[in-house]
């Protein structure tokens, strides 16, 4: 047996796992049917990543449904804050000092971005030598342990720093590896994931949500609303070619 020092990426996940224990989460799954979007994506010369498609769908839906833009705060007293747009944090894996680590691509308003722009941002987060979000995360990971924990407590208590530097919802998916994330740790009120996309466009989707912010009916309706948007608005965007 040997002792291994935690890498910056492992320290971050340990801190996030600790902080997420204070979030009362519920999980809902649903099977979505996306045959038209699948066909339109297959016809694209430069196919947009599925996380980009899901992120834009949620961003568009959140414009119509304020509950999807709300975050819980405990200071100065327990209440909800509603942000102007749902900011996405799309998790991607990249290499740092020979080890895989998770970083997040923050999209300020995915509903207002093209799929091509979101896809380009994801590619940058994975490969850019000097990605701003990754640099910020590594700088945070190097802070002393007590300061990291205090900063996370304050960010969750007031919500706005969390929204500004991370987002209001998270997307992480292992569908490309044939797996589905059923449970997770997250600081944000909504965590979205999905499994492999079937040849008929069927996909199992998961929404994990902060029960202080919304109830199960709203979360289930969000999945169905995303399904409708992906099959119409986003399928049309892909069918028309990605600019």
C-alpha cells in the first residue's frame, strides 16, 4: 500500500462532494424519443455534441419557465433568487499533468447561442492550453483547505457567485461510453445527464434537482419540454446547417 497526494482535480471533487451534501436532491428519469434530431445531426458535416444540444434545449426552456432559473439561498435568510438566464456548466474531461480531470465549460446563455458556438466552447475546454475556467479551478484547488470550504459555503449561501463562475445547471454525460449517470454530486439546482442514443433516437435522460427549488412535476415536465424543443427547434437548426 502507498499513500498518494490528492491531485488538484481530486481535491476539487472532494470539496464539491462535501458541499453537495447540503443539497436535498431528488432524481427523475424518463425515456426521450429524438428520431428527427438524430437524423438531422447525422446529416451534419460537423456534428454538434449531444451535451450542447441538451444544454441549448434547457436554456431555451428556462426562458419560458422561471422555476428552471431559480436558485436557493440561505443568506440573509432562506429564499429563492431568479437569474435572468439559465447558465450552463457542461462538464468535460481533459488532461492536467498526466492525469484526467473534470473541468466545466460555462455557457452564459445557451438558449441564445448557436449549437456550433457551444460545440466550439466545449472543444476549447477540452484542448486549449490556457482555458480560463480550468485555470480558475486549478487556482481555487491550490487554496488552503479551510479557505476552499469557506468559499464554497458562501457561494452556496448567496448563489450569485455560483451562477457567475459555474452556472445554474450542470450537464454531464457518459452516453458515448455506453453508460448512464444515475446519481451525482452537484452544487447547482439542476443536474442533467443522458445515456447512449439509440438507433431509433430513444435515450434515457436523468434530471437531479434541488427539492427546495422545484418539485418532481416541474422536473418531469422539463424533460418533456426539452424533448419537444430538441425535436423541433434544434432539429430545424441542424437540418438547416450549422453556421
